[in-house]
């Protein structure tokens, strides 16, 4: 296995021995993961990316190899699969598959979102649960990784169909979650409406109010700033990165993809900090507004997406200076060719391919911060890092959402609700801490400025040491 973080300087004999042991360990591990999880490309991709980053820490700490920590970490504690049967408005019965992957058993209750999208399968859930494990660790809050969802597609479904589906889904998921065991939240296709139906059914079965889900409505247990947290957090992370180069967001032109929860609040915080977003997208295509998406336009987008469940192409009808381009099968996404200073991919995994990354670099983008989970393919990440672009990897940059979920759990336990200002202040502290930890760790392990290596190592070491403390074998 050729590691992206293997040292280049000439090693001593002892170090050479340690390096070849790491090399052998990681090659065997990756071969095992691929054999044990066939046909799961996203999961293989994330295991490979994490394993390659851990090279320097493994050379220095053979205990992680001796105790097979990575092998234990990438084997889920549990993969729960269940059928979800429901009836549509015409009386037809449908059968979907629900999944919950509970990944690591070291720090606190399991915590991670639920995704409702036709692409949901074991590979996606395992990849997201593993990413979540390191992300949760980076927040320093006591939460371990999980992820779940279903191949049910909410698009085009009526309100009552969504409600019946959520109730059936929760009836099956119920035995596996709880405020001290596993606390799901939203993700793609699961917003406040779906959380409402899921939580309502949870309460109906449990016969008690417990903080077993986060992202709840503000009148029934939500934390203030939870809806905003992932997008706001990503922009706070970007602000910290730019500050390391004596720069800031004022006057910057930014590309944002997606138009859901993360994208909307990324645009909002960019506006607060003096930048302007000029793009938004959905799976049908993207809009480019050269004048920038101001507060009024953003409010219109929120109504379009959250209330009317409309498509982003309508933006160009509403605001004639904007243009709409439909998605195509081309090997590059034209959204990433729009001239800009910064990019915030906030839709889905692998939405920035190697060509897109090259286009961004060529256009002079100096900062890429990932709101979505793993939106850039590994070759694209390499390109950003080689070009000296400030690259904020998702597990660090989008950790604001789960961090405020952790704060919501704390408020649920205390039966209290903190003010927006208080939660936002805590979010900023957490994002600054994650930024500083990732940056410092990268530097300590010989990869200054490489936030991916820093985030992976810092997230890993905390989980690994907890695993060793709780049980070496
Ligand atoms: P939403 O469902 O609110 O929005 C998702 C957006 O991405 C929609 O605009 C959707 O378009 C678009 N999208 C989804 N799949 C594709 C695709 N295959 N190609 C192009 N566009 C697509 O989800 P969120 O905003 O909550 O999540 C976005 C990303 O952020 C995900 O990667 C998620 O895992 C990550 N994330 C979310 C957190 C949160 O707190 N919500 C926390 C941390 C990470 P369409 O309507 O056409 O499907």
C-alpha cells in the first residue's frame, strides 16, 4: 500500500523496521476489509483514506498495531437491518429496508444521523458511521459513531405517506435506540418534519419523554442553533483556516452546492461574515447568481426547499439575473468551474471529482471546506493539498451539527433550553478547538497544513486510547 503520509526522509534501521511493519499491517487490513465487505466502495474508500493518514502515528505507537485497534474500529459493533412496511395513499403496500450501523463502542452513547435516500445501503451507512466515529471524537463530547437510514425516497410523497413511513420505521428501530444507548438525528431527506414524526412514534411506544433523538422542534426539546449548526460550523471553520494566513471571509465569492439544511445555513453565515455565495444546487442541476444570494433571496430559498419542497431551478425564474444549468453525465460539474475564492461542497459524497478539483485549483480557489460528508474523491483531495489550497475535511469542518446535537442531549438531560447566543458561543469555541487540534496534530506528525491527516490522527488517538483503557483485547 502506497501511503500518502509515508515519510520521505531517509530512515534509520529501526525506523525502517517500524515502517515496514506499518506497511504490512495496513495492506493486510485493507485486503481484509475489502474481502469482508464486498461491493461496498464508499466504505473501502473511507477506510483507506483514514488508514493512510494514520501512518505516522502507527510508526510511533506500535501498541495500536499490537492491539489491532484499526481492525476493531472498522468492524461495526452492530449492523441492524429491518424491513419497513407501509401503505401509500392508494392502499398499495410498500416494503423498504431500514439500517442502523453502530460503529464504535468506546466513548458515550452512539450518535449519528438517519438518511432517507434511494442510495442508502450498508456501504453508505458503514462509511458514514466510521466518519462519524472520528468526527464525534474530535468534538470532545462523549458520543460514539453510528449512522442509519433507509432506501425510502421522500421526494413526491404526500405528507401522510411520509408520516406513515416514519411511524413504521421508528416502530422497527425503537428497540435499538435510547438516550443512553443510541441517539439518531437528521441527515439527507430527514429534516424537522421527519424528526417530528419519528420522535412522536418513539414517545408513543416508550410512554415517556426522553432525548432519544436530536434535531427536534424548538417547542419540544430542540437546542437553539441545531438547525443552523452544521452550516454555521463549516463557515466558522473556514474563518479559522483563513486566519492562519492573515485572511478573512470579507468580500469573498463562494461556491456552495446543495440547497438543503447544510447549504442554506452555510450561505446564511457567509452573509453574516461579509462573504457572498453565488451558487446552489440539487440533484437536478445548479443555479449561478452573479449578484450573490442575499438575505431576501435566501429566505425565498428556505421557503422553496423547506415549505414547498420545490426544485432549485425555480430560483432562476424568480431572479432573472441568475442562470440555471441542468445536471448532466459529463465528467465535470460546471458548478465547480464558476470563478470564486472559496468552495463549500454541501450536498453529498463524491460530488467533487478529480477534474472538478483541478478546475477549482485552476480558477484560483484558495479554500475548500466540506459541509457534506466526504464530498471530494481522494485524488481531488491530493490535488488541493498539493496546490496549497486550504482544505477543510468534512469530519472536522462539518462537526458543528453533531456538536450541537451533543449540546441538545445535555439540555434534554437537564430539562432546560439555553439561549441562541449561548449555544452559538459554544459552537464557535468547539469549531475553533477542532480547527486548532487538527492543525496542531498535523504539524506534530510532520504534515503541517494537512488538516485531513491532523483530523484523522486526533480523532483516532482519542478513540483508540479509550478502547485500550476499557479493554486491551
Ligand atoms: P438535505 O436533505 O437537507 O439536503 C441535501 C441536498 O443535497 C439537497 O439539495 C439534495 O438535492 C442534494 N443532493 C442529495 N443527493 C444528491 C446527489 N446525489 N447529487 C446532487 N445533489 C444531491 O441534507 P443536508 O443538508 O442535511 O445534508 C447534506 C450533506 O451534509 C450530507 O452529506 C450530510 O451527510 C452532511 N451533513 C449533514 C449534517 C446535518 O446536520 N444536516 C451534519 C453533518 C453532515 P435533492 O433535493 O435533489 O436530493
